[in-house]
């Protein structure tokens, strides 16, 4: 007898439907095979499913069982098909009604004791289940809140395989889905902790208000990382659709911690040894750091130490807000609209230009350090500021809350009115481009930074002073 | 001595990688070319040079010169009138000089010429000063001579070019070889607006022994040599020694006592070199018009900032704190001063007046 259950697999940050067909051939010798380009984790599902079915006090058919994952041409991975495989086998061996199994989707891993375990990407799966017109989605209790966020399909949380079958047979009511937790997010680090650094603080504010990528150049210990960590806290609060996007990505990546949903903009700080696949995604079409930082901040500390190819691969997401990954297994487009903040030392030893400590780098090392940042990459940083070692031990600075209020106002102003250049501002910009040999791209960059500066001051028109200030944020990472 | 023979000896020296100048001055180019291998060996020629001379004996010099001209390169040997007068005073003038660029007149200019040399790895302050000195000399109509090395040399060339002036780069390789490669942009600009010269035929690769040798040309082409920043055993001091031998002025920029990167220049000052603190000083030594004082600024942020920077170079943050200005206004004021050419920024972000 043949029966079919429905499950999903994740590619990129989307879920695709998989039909899990089970065939039980009566009168044959016992055997259990899974076909349909299944990876190792799926092959191992055989052991989990066999034990799970027995632990739930059902009978594993003592005949030849063949499970096919359709469409067969795509390479599938993960453990999220366990429940669907078990249900298909139970239906094919007449232990549960086939029609009931066919009406719902199943996305959970099975434990040897038959209980359902959570998997990654449940939001995307729930959305896909809704699109497929399924009547419900069986998930592990831990995934229930997450699946419910999609509001696409009735969520049927079940503790174990036995309960799942009872729900399908109409003999048990599914546990009601708890509402998404609404506790306020834990406050991130506050700008108040940063003493001094007025210029860098100002640059941070402009970056947050106008979504300008920021490059900070300064000696070790000058507070570059400290500043970057405080950026998500002053950016405009994420809108509800943005939060859902963030949650969805974190759900797929498995970084959603406990709450079942995200509350704040992400802050990602990959180490400089990160590979190209880790940064922009690639291995098995999984999202990379650029996508995990979507709608948040991607912080690249020690920028020149990053793998050159990995950095160049970041140029596209920095420009278009998305990454395109192509692999043998297929290609996916992933959102990657993050604010990129990078930090670098002025030289490998970190003391070039420091009046108190002599730089010990040779010319060659210095030249090769600087050449690691290509012109086109440097061009994608609208704001480039020097962050000197701070001398000030004085009063703590403004709070993140105060800065965030100005940023939000500027952000709204920028969104509503196009910025016009006053004639004097236009003249100054043209003059500066002549004298400082700025490229057209640099000119556009300066103009957009000037617009943000004006907006922070509450003015829709860009004045001469705004342009003059924008021009100050162009320290070259020579 | 015939010019053709001299050029042949130069080519022999280049193909064999040996300096033939000393032998040529002693025995004459004609006899070097005519001598047999045994005689040459007794004269002290190395085997490579003997081979090179044998090959160069029949070289078609006219065709060679024609080929160079097609590539925009000219040359003159020491017996030809086009050879720069300034080089003839050397006790070991190069047998031939090759040049390429828009200003062939720059090697024998009527105007004063200053050599500005110094460390390859220089401080930001040193680079900025080199640029300013070169700019002032070029603006007043003088010529800036240097060696197109990294650091001070390149900064001097850049300063002269930025002021729209004339600059001469003396290379330790052929005038068609860019070395170091990171100076490609300056190299091209100098060819377009100044002059690249070398005593080595085009195509000669850089070699360590050629760089000290070209320093004597830098000293000879200039009326005064300024050393901006140099360690105790810097190549720039060789240039200063040559200038002294030629009886030209040797000038140096003082540095902090006890700092390694200033040991060379402070040593020169101790032994009597002229002291250069700013562009005014240098123009005074060269007899050039001093750069006109820029008009005073109207009161406002910019004037406050400029006055603060005259006292000491400072970071924007330090200015913000000292003057109690909002960071935005300080940034705008500094940009305006920069556009007016009053201040410049080093790569640490520290602003300073020129």
C-alpha cells in the first residue's frame, strides 16, 4: 500500500514542499530504504523513525518499506522529515487514515522515544504550508510560537508521535498555541558608556539616520568595537514586517533564542577568519553573516585581515541589499540589507601616526596592508572617520535614547521629503570635487551624507554647512 | 671622444650590468671599444663588461636613438651640447643622460632648483612639510628635484605637481621603468608635466647599487638640497654629501632630539646645514619670492579653528573639546579651511597648518 505525507525543506530562507511517499510491500522480507537524493541526516532518519514508531506503541511493518522524497531531483538535508516519514509509513500500513495524513503538513524531528523535537526555519515552513493550502501543520511544542507568527496555517503542536496520530484521528485536541512572548527586549549596550569621541559619535548618529556604511580607522583600544556595538540601539526601531523578516532569518539559521521571535535589530560580528561562504552564504545554500545581519548591523573588525575574496563578495550585498548564491544544488537570492560598519588599524602594528608610540611596520608591510582594501570596496563606505585613542576620561556622553530620538526624526524626514541642494551648497560641493579630486561616485556619496546631516538638524533642504560637514567624513584608508 | 662611442660604452655597461664609467673616464671610450679582451682584462674590466663591449662595438647608435625618440625618450652624451651643464661639474659625470617628459629644459633651468629628499618611511608631518616646501618652490617658479622614492621624495614631487610647477625625478632605473610601482600615478604625472631623467638606458631594472649613484645627479641638478627627514644612515645623507662636494647649499629640517627618524637631519644641522622650518625659509635660501600671506579670516568658527591649529596640530575631537564647538560645526569649519588650502590632514585625522 502507498501513502503520502507532506513535509518541507529549507533552501536559503524559503521552505519548499516535499511529498514523502511510503510503500509497504506485503509478503516481502523486512527492509527499510529511503530514496530521493537524501543526505546522511535523512538516511539516519530510518533508525529514528523505526524506534520512534515502536516507542509510540505502533507497529513498524515487518515487510519491505520504501520511502521516496519527491521531487527526487533535489538534494535534501536535515532531520525535519522524520515525522512525515513516520506518518506516511503508519498510513501505508493502515495504522492511521491516509486522507487525514494527506491534509496536514509535518515538520519535526523524531526522538528515539517517539517525542517530537524542534527544527529550524518553522516560520518559513508555516508560510509555505499556508500557500500549499494545508489544513494544519504538525510541529514540536517548542516550534509552536514561531510557526504561529506566520499566521498562515493552523499550528498543531504535538508532544510525541502518539499525540500527533491522535490529533490526526480527531481523538485529541491540539494544545493551544501560546501567544508570542511580549516581554520587552533586554536593552543593548548604551552610548552613555562611551566617553569622549565626539566626532565618532556624530558619525555613528549620521550612519544610523541615513543608513550610511561606516568605516572607522584608529589604533587598537580606541573604542571602535564599543562604538559599533551601540549602533543597533540608536537605529530607528524595526517595523513589524522588518521584525518578521529578522525572525524568519534567525529561525532558519537556528539563532532564535528562546523567545520564539526577534525583538531587536541583529548585530553580527563575524571574525576576520570567516570564509566567503560564512560571510555571504553558500555552503548548502545556507544564509551567511550578511543575511543574518539583515535589517541590522554587520560589523567587520580588522577589515584588512579578512579574506580578500570574501570582502569583494560583500560588495554586491552592500550595494543591492541582497546576495545571490549559486551552487551545484541550485541558486537562491537572500535578503542582506544591513548597515555595514568596519574597523581597521592605521597599520599592522596599530601605531602609525601615534605621537607617543613608534610604528614598527616596514614600508612594504604598510603598503600591502593598505592595498588589501580595494578602491571599489572603500567606495561603498559613505562615512570614513578617524577614531583616535581617546584622551577624555570626562563626563559620560549622551544616552542612546536621546540620540535614537534624533535619528528617528531624521529618518522620517528623509523618508518623506527628497533633499534639495541649496545653490550655495551646490557650489561648495562642485568646488570641493574640483579641488579634492573627488569622483562622481564620491560626490553622490557626499551629497547623500549631507542630506542626512541636514535631516538630523530638521531641515529638508541641504545647506552649505551640511556639505562642508559631509566632506569631513572621508579619511582615506590609504 | 665621439658621442657614438660614448653611447656604445653606456649600452655595454647596461647589458653587462657593470658600471663602465670609471674605466671610460680613465682610458677613453674609443680605446675601450677598440681594445682586445686581454688588454681590457689588464685595464681591470670584468668579464661581463668585456663581453658587453665586444657586442656594443658594432651597435647601430643612430637607429637606437631613433627608436628611443619614437618612444618619447631623448639622450645626450657628455660630449654633446644637449648634455646638462649642471652635471658637468661632477667629478664623475655620467657618460650619457636619458630623459623623458614634457619639460626637457628643467635640467638646466634659469630658475633656482631645490632638491627635496628624505626617508622612504616618513612621518605624516614630514610628508606634509615636504609637500608644502615643494609647492612653495614650484609656485614661485623654481624647480623641484627628487628621486621618486616612496615617502618624502614622492611627497615632494606631488607638492610641486599640485602647485602646477615643474619637477624633475632622477631615477635609479630606466626612465621607462616605474619603480616603486606604487608611484605609478606620480610617475605618469611627472612625465606629463615635468621630467624623468636617468643615467641608465631605458629598460634598465632597478638595482640597489644604482640608487646611491643617482643621488649625485639629484645634488648636481639642484642649487640647494633640503633633507626633510632622515635616520642616521639614510640615503638622503648621501645626497647631502654630494651637494657639499659640489659646493651647493645643504639644508635640513630639525626634528625632535633623540628620535631615531630625526638623527640624520639633526646631525646635518650640527655640522652646519641651513635650518628649514617652513616654506619661507626655503624660498629665502633660493632667492625666490616668498609666498604671499593669505588674507586674515573674518571672525567665526574658522578663525577660531585656525588659531587653535597654529598652536599645535590637533584631532577634530581635541578641537571640539578645546573650543567647546559642536562636532558638526567643527567638521564643517575644518573642511572650509581645507578647501581654502589653509590646513591639511594627516592619515591619523590630525589637522595642521602649513
